[in-house]
């Protein structure tokens, strides 16, 4: 059986149904047209490059239609896409390409210099430019007109067949290649469709970079799965997003908190008609109450908070209940909270979040020990701390490795960070543990302020003392221009903060 050929199936059954709006080139694709292009790409891969089942093919490009056709074409052949983060340094490109043992790389003209820089250091068989440029390898447009739209010979592709290897950007600084199978991607799509009630008439904006799980798995693949439409743009631009919401009738939208703030800050926000939007989803970092309330009061839009990781996909919970929680588990997703010894945590307690289900990845590429550690006992160990209330709503407390043990008391930075971000002068906050001769470890707040604001430790503690227990109050404060965040998820990279600001001192 051939899994993952969703575009091909819809292309035969509903050839005139709109599938993709390419804003970059001003083109619109039906499912029939997109299926034809996928077949062309698959034939190019098979007959021109000799790509066979199991081969890895890298892609270094901004968002574009060819990125999507490459993904589905490789899936038809049982081969694997390795998306590359174009923000990487040359040595990192070399590491990923060698680690995945890639056979070929596709790239766009904007990243030609990067490819030229590492070409002499890796032994790839093929270099293919999406654009009309043959200065490095071959140009895809030269072959495109002659390629057949007939489907290539069918390959036996099962649920366990790998389809993507996505390298984690992580907050630890240690990248791992996460193996996402056809089954994992399918079950993520199924759960997302059921849990969020996606429909064939839905539309979203594909703005997230395709080298992150968010670019594929929040809405892109789930909407293709249910015969809906994706609107493709190169990257996030607040004014363009607002224009497309109004012009294209967007119904669902995903972003990280900083993106929602950028939408609010746009001069176009007040005048934008959001009446087509059914709901929005925020992920990557906690959503502030101010942002949530602004969209609710001014646009009558509810923003749900999602939760996920590359290893299990971004859609594990239905935020169908209390604001500030991530809600109930999606269909087909099992969840439990455990303590350090693996014992289950009772309602109201805090413990590590473990996930299980058909939506989990197949492990880490070439890292069996890391895989065994992450999937101990058949559960994926997220490293995130959570709690569940009596109604079954889950909340994220923080990262397991972030936990501060001060005088024998466990302190969870996420709780303190949320309290600090309630201060009217604070734009963002992170809390890290720093050494203390008496308590062993105490909290240090690293804070990003709003323009023109100032803050002292004394003023911060005064603000927090009625909101947090005394033992949770930060003992030190560092004000920074900006907090270091991962580009796609906007998660604070605490390993950078600990390296730069890990001392027991103030501003």
C-alpha cells in the first residue's frame, strides 16, 4: 500500500478543488495540478537522479511550491526529505549532510553561496537548483517541461517507512535527526483533524519554515489530508498575514506569541476583518494573557495554546477548556506524568510529561542510545514538566532540566516567568539557576523590557511578593536587550543565558 499519497488521491477524486495558493509567484493550484507537479518531481528524482527507496535528499531553500512537491514526490518513492535550516553555519551544513548520508541536495538561488561554500567538503552525487541557475549542479527548470505527469512506478511504502528527518534546533544546542515516518505524519494529521475539527473548506497560511515540524505538521499536512487549502508565503510578515486573512478568507492560523504581538502592533490590525477565522493556535512558548484578551475582545477570536515537540508532532492536546492550559489529549494520544523514579503523579501534582501513540517518531537517526533513552518503557520522555487538574486539563510547568533545587525545594522557572511577564514593563523573561553558598542554587531573572522601560531587582521583587512564595522570588536580575530564542518556536535558549549570565550577580 502507498501511504502519504494524499495529494494524488485527492487529485484523482477532486481535481478542481483548490489545494495551494502560491502568493510568492501569484499562482493557484488545484489538487489535480499539484498532483501533476508531484508526479513530475517524482519522475525527475527517479529517472534523472536515480533516487530509490531509503535514499536521503536534502533541501536548502525558503518556502516555495517546489519544496512541497519534493516532499510528496520523495514520499511516493519511499525516499526521505532532509530539510536544512538556512540559518546554519557552513560547518553545521556539513555535519547534517554527512550525518544523514544524503544523496542529493535541492536548493534555491538565494542559498547558492551556502551550497558553494560546503560543496567541496561533502560527497553528494547531485546538486539541483530550483531556479534557472546551473552554476552549481543542474537547474530544475531545464528538465521540467519534458517530465511526465504520469505517476512513477509504485513503491511499497508502509506506515513505518521514514519520510522526513528533521534536525532539532533545540534549547540544549545538541542537534539530533528526528525520524518522522509516514505513519507518524498520518496519525498527526488524523488526530489534528479530529481534535480541532478541521474541514475541507478550511484555509491557513503556511509561513513557518519547512525545516521545522511546525512548517509541516501544525496545519500544512493535516489540511492537505482533509482536502483543504494552504496559502504559501515565503516567511512571516505581519502586514501580509493580515491582508491574506481578509483577502483569502483564512479560517485557521498558527503562530508563536511574538507573531501574534506583531499582528497586534501592525497599523492594519484594527481595520482587518477577522470574521472568516474560526480559531487560532499558539505554540512554542506561553501565550500572555494580554495577547489572548486583545484578540478575544477586539476580534472575537479565540487563541488556543498547543503543545508538542518534533519527536511527537506539534498537536498533542486540544485546548478546549480553561485559558492558560493546553487542554485534553488529542485522540490517539496517551499522556501520563511521572516523578524521577517513574511513579505516576496524582492529580494536582507536577511531573515529567510522557507521551505514547502512533504519532510518535521512530527515534533519532544513527543514535540508538539516545533513542533508547528518550523512549524508555515505550513512552516518549518529553523533558517537560506538567500538571493535570481534576477536570483533565493539562498545563506546562517548565522544563525538567530547568528545575531549580534551592534549599531542598523544587522551583519551576516557568511559573516564575509567567508572573514576571505580568509586570507592565516586561516584554519577556527567563529564569535560570545560579550557584548560592547557602541554598545551593537560587533563581536569576533575565528580563527583556518594553521600549523605554527600566526595572530594578527591588522593584521586581516588590511586584512579585504577593504573587509568589518567598522561596520562589529571584535573587538576582539581569536586563538584556533581547532574549535568545529559537527562530521558529520562539523558545528561549537557556543554555545561552546560562553561559552568558550564569553568575550570581545583578545588572
